[in-house]
């Protein structure tokens, strides 16, 4: 390697100790002949040293009890059990209610969120817009920052547009829609085969969180969940496992 | 499951350090870590332990921090981690301490995204790939944040009082 092929990234990697010895030696040779760059690199090294001096010791402090991982997990397990007891009681009440004459109303069957109003709206919006070729979205992925800021403002929630590229889906864009009488954000992603999935997101503030709930209707699959600040429905016709992977990743990034 | 908790526990000191360096506020930093741990523990059933745990925890912390910035707007008016030494302080260590104080101050006025990138790489010792994964950005974007952060820190510290120069 000759000196001319040293890149800006090499210089950073040199400072951060991320170069192998051979490349490191090449940067050394390059810096010997480029005093301005050498001075810049020296300043960066001093920054790294200063940052270490400022912050490194914090990692050696004793951890306060409120950050004890096992106690936090224990607290959740307890509240989980309390919730289970309540749920059991609620089920008993419901069983009594059913016996008392609810049977005829057709409330049988496995719980399927396919009929939840928000899911219905998400499915309808998905069907309507994923078929659009010319205007599938209002704001395209080329204006991603604007899209995130705009939808965040309208929903009054900090929306991070999930990065689904590791799963093979890239952002097409998004739009604003009404759902349940409130502003809702629809985000659309597609894979390299043009298969599209959409998210419908509304603000939520009841503080209830839920796990992913699966639903299926009209040949479309959906996952619904509620986070601390948002309710979200993911809709698509991709396989259930793949849809769940997408939901999980988005769940992690959105809230 | 307990093994996963142990592994999470092992990351707590680094999470605290990162949070403190982000906020320069010890209480707020521990609040962020606590929120992050609660989220992580609640969501651990959804997280399939295939990827690196540390990156996942830091990603949660970054998200919590950003949400917090937005809701509380507690950014700039923070307590200084290191008070500025007076001009009359001990001469021997003065330059070094000045350089540290300058750096601490410069870090606080850096845009959050550059501060995050710098801390993950320079203090947490993450590889560029891991830091980019934490921030959910391509590595090219990470490099440009790092470069801008370093340039801004350099401007800020060189405009300040003369600092110690190490000559090799």
C-alpha cells in the first residue's frame, strides 16, 4: 500500500486502534510525510485520552441498588403474577356471563385481533395504498428525516422510522391518515421482490403495553401491539414468521 | 433466563458510564439506565438472543435518551461534571485539567448524535460496526458523525486557553 491510498476512515481507525499492524504502519508512513494531517490525528488522540480520563472511571463505580437487574426482573415477575390472578378472576366472571346467556352471541373462537377496529383500518389502508404504483406514499424515503419529523409532530410522539434493511425491507415512505378519529401514520416498506408491508401507528397514552397479537383476514396477516406511547399494527401478506421478525424489530426501534 | 439477566447485569456499569457521559447528570443518567433496564427485561422474551446483547442494550438506552430529550428538554442547562478551574489553580496540573474541562464543556454543546458516536467509539471501545448498529445507522453515517464530532471538539478546545501539547 502506498501513502496516497490512506483514507479519512483509515485515519479515524488509526486513532481508534482499529487497524491491523500492516495498515497501521502504512498510516505511520503517510503521517510522517503529511504534518497537517499528523497534527489533526494527534489532536484526535488527545481527545480520546481526555474522554477516557473524563468518563472511564464511572464504569468502576458501585452500581446503585435500584439498577439491580435481578430485582427489576423480580418486580416484573411479581406484577405479572398479580396480573395473572386478575386475569383468572376476569375469565371466571366471563365464564359465568357466558353461561348466563352470552352463548348465542357468537363470541366463541380463539382470540384473533383480526377484528379489532384499528386492525380493520390498518388492513383497509394497507389494501388501498400498497396497490398504488404511482403514489403509494405521500412522502418518499428520499425525504426520510422530513417524514419522521412531520409524522412525529402530527402524532405528538417521537417516531423513529424502523430500519428493516437487515430483514430485506427498505422504506418506501409514509403518509398521514385518519384512524379512530385521530391522526395516524402509515409507513410502507418493500422487499426486493416488491412485496410490501405497512405499519399503521396511532398515539397511545394509557400506559398499557401488550405483546404482539396475531390476526389474519382477507389473506392478510397482522400483528398488533401497544407500547408506552403508541399502538401499532403491522400488515402484510408475507409468511407469519417473517412478519413476526419484522414486528419484533420494529417494536424494538419504534418505542 | 437467569443467564441472560446475568449478562445484562454485566453491561450495567458501561450503560451507566455511557448515560452519564451523554447527560453529565448522575441522577438523570441512572434514571435513563433504570428505564432502559426495565424495557430490556420486559422485552427480553421478544428478543431472541442471537445478536450481541451489549449492542441491543445500548440501542435501547439511546432510544430512551432521545425520547427523554424530547419530553424533558433537559439538554444544555446541566450540572458541570468538572468545574472550570480558576486561573490561579495549581500550575503543574493546570494545563491537563484545563484540557479536560474544555473537552467536557465541548462535549456538552456537541449535537447529541455526534456525542453518541464519539462516546461509543472512544469511551466504550466499540467497533465501528457495533456503534453503527447501536445507533441504527449505516457505517458511513457513523464515520461522518465521528468526523464532525472530532472536528467540533478540536475547534472548541483550540479556541479555548492554551493547552498542553504532547510532543512525541
